[in-house]
């Protein structure tokens, strides 16, 4: 028995496990597989157009009868600053040269847009059971419409102050994202990455500070981690890294190899790849000009210049410019179908919880 059943009641899933949304490395396939295994599947929409997000949700609805979470970013969009972009391009020029690329050739701008009125209309049309937000919440008018569409709203906090703010502003559950987590730090009331608490310290303090259920995230990758999250007072877990090597993810072959070889000390927090702090396995460019650089253009514009470099480098089977987003528990990830992995995670957690109770 799960010691806390509030999330099961809210989400109506078999297990209190949320497959983390992971923009750029997954689509409907991983959502479907995790949902078939009993988790809440999350579709990352931050890099999708409205049409693509609609198509993906329709595929999910056709293939599995389960609640679905649509995930969005809520950063404040800033225009690209041509001066900073040019300086950044110059900083990366020798890599372009090395790969025989023309730094002056036009590139597609990085595509991570915040939640907006067009996506809100899509929410009203599709009515997903859950909507989750990273980097805060959308403005009150949009949030009111999301809630009026009947969606449960969950949002990410990295410090207690953010958790309290999210509860006061309408979140139905809080994801407490510890510093171990892979991907972007969901921080929005602080910019200091050195002050970000780890999961073990953060979760009980968030649990004490809010009334809504807390979902622990960051470094949880097996039954032991899930049981620990419940011991700390969480009502569920959000797991990303552990699913990266599932066959249903869209992680490229060279990135898969890098993840399989990563050890406990392989990840760093970097702002080099996108302009915002995120945790990933250190790659060549993160090591050579980061992991943190004051020169990186604002999110998401730093990413634009990496497009051609990443494509050319991956053709050579290299991950020198690939975002290898992953958390500190990357070593615990397994190569296993996501439905099977979900059931294994839940089974191991329940066995450990019952041993602890006995
Ligand atoms: C590859 C990758 C991409 C991610 N992309 C997103 C995203 O698009 N939206 C989001 O809310 N969180 C994103 N995250 C963060 C996760 O929601 C979550 O906080 C994290 O995976 C939990 O820690 P773990 O990776 O140790 O399990 C991403 C994480 C990873 C590993």
C-alpha cells in the first residue's frame, strides 16, 4: 500500500509516479508506454507548435486510455540581442571551423516558447487531465482558463519560497525539484544556482510549508529513491533520467552511449547550452567554455548557435554539442521498455516500503 494516496486520487493513475516531461528527447511514444505501465505520462510541449502538440495528444488518446499531462515553460520571453548573439557565435567560431561549417549561414532560432493564448486554446480544446508548468505559472487570466477547462495544475519549485508562491497562486500540487535533477532548473524566484537545495533537504521543507500534495523530483531512479521520497513526506515522485534509455525515448544513438557510460560524477549544472542553468552530462563545449559562462545569451537564444554544430558532430557519432540533460542518478538508469520500468519501479518501492514498515 502507498503510504499517501492523495496523488492517486487526484490523477487517477495506478501508481503515484509521474514520467517527467523531457523536451527534445521524447514524444507520444514514451508517454504512452509509461502510462501503460501505470504512471502519469507527461508530454513536453515547450518545443512543439500548437498543431504538433494536438497531433501528439491525439496519438496518446488513441493508443492508451489514461490521464495525460501537458507540460509548458513559463519563462519571460526576451528578444535575441544581436550583439550578444554575434559575440557568442565568435566564441564558437573555431568549432564551426573545425567541423567545416560556415558560421555566417542562416540557422533556425532556438524554439522554446512560453505558454501563451494559442496553447491555452489548445488546452481548452483537448482538456488534458493535468497541465504542468516549469519556471513559474502563466499569468492569472491564462491560468484561470486552464483551471476552468477542468485541468489539474502542477508546477515546479526549487526552493520553499517558490513552493509557497505556487500554492498561493493556484497550483494543485507542487513538484519539489532538488538540485540532483536532470534538465533545466525550474527556478523562477531566484537566480542563484549555488543556493539550490538537494532533494533530501528540499522535500520535507516544502511538505512543511504547503498544504497541497508534494511530488519529489531529482535523483530518484529506483525503488529505494521512491520509498525515501515517501519517507520525506512526498505524495509521489516525478522521474526523468531513469527513463532516458528506454527504447521509446528519442535519445540519439551517440547520446545513449554517453548516458550508458556516465557515472555519479558525470553531470554538471551549465548555462552554456541554452542560457539557463540545467543539469546534464558534461560534454566537450560545457567543459571548454563553461560549465557556466557569463557570455551565454539569454534563454533560449544561447542554443541557436549549437544547431549546426550538434548536427555535424552527431554525424561523426560525437556528443560534443549535444544537450545530454540528465540527473545525478544517471548511473541507475536502465535500458528497459518504459511500461516494464514503471512497473518495476513501483513494485520495488512497494516492497521496500513494506519492509520498512515491518
Ligand atoms: C532530458 C530532460 C529534459 C527535461 N525537460 C523538461 C521539460 O521539458 N519540462 C519540465 O518541466 N521538466 C523537464 N525536465 C526536468 C524534469 O521535469 C525533472 O525535474 C527531472 O527529470 C527530475 O530529476 P531526474 O532527472 O533526476 O529524475 C527535464 C529533465 C531531463 C532529464
